[in-house]
């Protein structure tokens, strides 16, 4: 990510972390868990991304170090500059979404697999997404905020679309 200044905008991962830190100080591990829980259905954040972004955000003055926790875990606290940078990012043009699906990438290249391997890939994905659909439906039921509800409903629709794709491939 490099140094964050007013001249260069936050990337989406950095913005996701700043947004989560509005809830209060968190460690990197807590941020990974919160990201997965809050928006894992439509925006993935890896542990390595989080631990790469946090020092850069702190160096840029958008975060400050908080209390040190157990096992040398470090809390990060959102600064006023971080709040301002997040609000600026939030109000800016989002640009085009970029879908990154390891499953779909594998399906594109599935012709290189044996029929048995292709079948195993599809069945494994079907089982994963069927379980994910149940979780997404439950999550969508528990959301009150209309914007968060729309995002939760999108996650349900996305998972259903993947299952429809798998059905179209056949068994």
C-alpha cells in the first residue's frame, strides 16, 4: 500500500480496516475475525493483508498503537485523521467491482482435470456453498440497518448464483 496521504486514496482493504476500527480498538487477529463476520460474504480480507496494511496505516497517522495484549498482540486505535480518510474514501466514487473467485478460476480450467477430479471439485464446492447459503440466510435475518440488510441479501443472492452455476455444470 505504501504511504497513505491525501494525494493517494485508500485501497479497499485499508478502508475496510478503518471502518471496522470505528467500533473501537482491535488487534490484527480481531480485525480479521470482524471482517470475516461483517462482510466476508462479499469482501474477503486475508490475515496477510491485514498485517501488511496496519503498519502502513499507523505510519501514515491514520491509526495509533493502543494497548499491547496477550502474546504480544497489538491493538490499533483509529485517529482523527483515520476517521477523516475513511469518510473521504466512503464518499468517493467506488469504481468497478472486481470479483476474485478461486472456485470459478478452477472451473474455467477444469477441462485439465479428470472427470473424477471435476466431479469432486463440483461436489465439494456444492457442499461448501450449500452450508454457506444457510449461514447467509441466517445472517440476513438478523440485520436491521437497511444498507447492511441489502449487503446481506446480496450475499444470499451471490451464494445462490454460485449454486446455480454448479447446477448448470451438471453432476
